[in-house]
C-alpha cells in the first residue's frame, strides 16, 4: 500500500503582534517538527492534549495553512505549492457548529457545496439525497439549519465532508457533541469509508473511540510526536499492564511527562 | 461550471443578504432618508438637478453603503461562521466565489435607485401638490432619459466599477479583519470625493485631483451626462484596467498570505 500522506519534520509557527504603540511580536511553535505517514485505506488517529497542535497539523494537510518548514505531502502533492491538485480529492469535517450556512436548509447547503466541488446538476442531486440519508437528516432536510440541534449540524457537516467522494477525509473531533447514537453512526460511517478503500485521518479526545477505530495512532504532545504505533503496540510499549491496559493509561503516561 | 459557481453563489448571497436587517436598512430605509434630504437641499436648484443629484445621488449613496456595511462585512460574517475557510479550500477557486458574492450584492443594491426614484416621485407630489407645473416639470425631467441605450451602458460601467472595488476590499478583508473598520471610515468621504451627491467641481482643486484618480468619479460622470462622452469613457476604461490589474495582483498575493498568516478563521 502506498503512502497517501507524508509529513517530514513539519513545523508551524504562529506569529501574533500585541500592543498598540510598541508592537511586540510573539511567536509560538504550534507544530515543532513532526514526522508521520499514512497508508492508503488506513484510519489514522492523531491524539494529544488541548493545544498540542492537532488542528494546526490538519489545517496544513488540507491546504488551509502554510507550513513554516518541512515536508507536507498529500497524494504526492505539496499542500502549499500544489494545493489546486489536492483540493478536489480530499475533504474535511471540523467538529462543532461552525462551517454551515445557517440560513439555508441542509439540502441547499449540500447542493451549494456540491457546486463548489464542481459536481454537476443531476449528480449533485443524487449525491445530496444519498448523503442526507446516510446521516439521517432526510426528514429535516428542508428546514433551515438555524433550527437544527447541535448534533444535527454536526451530521450535516459530515455529509458536507463527503460531498465530493473524497479519497482522503480529515476529521477534527467529529464526534464532539454527538449523543451516543450519533457517535455510533459516525463510527459506522468511518468504518464504511474504510471498507470502500478511503483513507481517514481523525483526531478525538475519546480514547475508546480511537482504540476501536484506528489502525495507527500518533500521540502528539506540545507540537511533537511522542509515540506512534498501532493501538495494541502502544499499550504493550507504554501501558502499565501491557496489552491489557487502556489507551487512556497510555495517553496519560505519555502526556504527563 | 465556472458560470455555475458564480451563479449559485450570487443567488445564495442575495438570499442571505436580503434576510439580514442591516442590509435591508441600507437597501430601503437609507435611500428613502437620503432622498428626502437631497430633495430638500436641491429644491431651490431647478428641476434638471433632480434626476442627477436627488435620485442618482441617493441611489449611489445607498449602493455605496450597501457595499461598505454589507458586502464587505459578509467576509467577516463568513469568517465567524467558519464557512470562509470552507469556500477558500473548495476546488472551484475562491476568486469566483468572491466575484459571485459581490455581484449578487451589487445587483441587489441597485434597488436603491428604484427606491429613491419612488421616494422622489412621492415627495414631489406632496411638496408641489398645488402647483401642477412643478410636478410636470419634475416628472418630465425624471422620466425623460434622453438616450436609454446610453443610460444602460453607463449603468453597466458603474456596476463594473463598484464590483471591482468591492472585490478588492473583499480580498483585503480576507487578509485582515480590521479592514471593516477602515471601510466604515471610508464611507462618507468617498461619497463627497467621487461626487455622488454634489458635483466634484465644487471641491477644492487638490481634492478634485484625488477625485479624478478614482474610477467611481468617472463612472458617475458618465451616468450623469446624457450622451456618450469619449473622454470620460476613455479615462474610466484606463482606471478600470488599473483596478483590474490591482485586483489580480491582490488575488495572487492574498492567496499566499492568508495561508501564511492564518487569517481565515478566528481562533
Ligand atoms: N491562528 C492562531 N494564531 C495564533 N496561535 C494559534 C492559532 N491557532 C492555534 N494557535 C495556537 O497553536 C497551538 C496549537 O493549537 P491547535 O489548535 O493546533 O491545538 P489542538 O491540538 O487542535 O487542540 P484542541 O484539542 O484544543 O483542539 C495552541 O497553543 C494555540 O493557542
Ligand atoms: Mg483542535
């Protein structure tokens, strides 16, 4: 299996300016040189405490942010210089209630984004209905998104992230705010995507979820990867009780130090 | 496909703009109030100024405030709702999307002309209720556009000018959300400098020099003259060309900078 994501010594620094008169520059190394690769058809988990640099890493992979230095390749293309070649083939889902047009219905949201992803009329309609069904929003599909609950918005986001039938899908805390049913539905969707041969990169704060879903996991701490392996091997290597320990124990052990 | 994206975005934008109270205020209330003021101010000036300075003046003010407060603010709204990042990475290209948005808003804001026209008609009926000659004089000037073909042509040039300016500001806003602040500062001065409500000629020479460098001044001049003036048209074309070039350079530059500076989101 070939690598669809390749990251080498990737760094990203944020520079912010403070103050009115004497403008002070402050810089923060959000991602401080990380290496990993993801194989085609794999579910890859990126775990780490708040502010570890997970979202920043994903943003660089989805061509939203320029790396400060290092290699950041998706499907063999540089995500900064060859962004145009990457964009149509990937998509992403960010957790939370952002990223939808609240004054449109779910169906209109999906149809609009289908257009932006250059999907033509009939095909766009077919795809939209298919996805509404997949995320179980058919009944509410003509209501304005304004009137949706958090979980419904989240499910709409997931549908939007699949609109272009992406080869790789990036999910940043996709289950945050979902009820157990919704979270379960999402996990089923992720497994289905894997069965279709798609690659999924996801972050989550639910260790059990990562354990269940991921083929490989990288744990990132203060912008650096501190461990990277299969869930099973991580437990063997870092858990107190070897293979019987939980991923949570591994996480706590690695991120406390 | 390219047209499809622009068209979809344009209609989406019109829909979204129209449901917003601030936009409706700029679109409807603002031209009514401005028409009333301008009407009173120009009451003594004779009928020929009515079309040119009352109706067109209030209409232009209305369009411009729709652009300053709404079209431009839309970028920030999309930033706060998290959709700005989505449309930026869509493979259709954010340039087309911005163009569609601006076009939608500009088309919608043309309604200000209709509103100020209706207001002026109603006002004249009231003010000159007894003196029928007044109404006649007014209506004959206001309805009588000497050369419809030319008027439409000049209007298209005006729309083009406003669209290009809005796109420039939208790009800058993608880079810095503070731009909105400067837009608020720019609103009133531009109305005077470009002669929306008074002829530019009443301004001091040094301001007139600035006016002449700005494309809207010439677009407005074209709209006000009753027939083709090749000099105005030529200068406007040159200034629009410069503006187009600037827009293109800005597009390329902004496309890089937003990814380097991480300005598309609030976090
Ligand atoms: N636009 C920005 N400007 C400045 N600093 C930023 C910006 N975005 C993120 N940061 C900083 O970079 C660091 C990493 O942030 P990031 O969002 O990648 O963390 P994360 O791992 O996704 O955390 P969480 O689990 O809370 O989502 C944080 O310290 C954050 O404050
Ligand atoms: Mg995050």
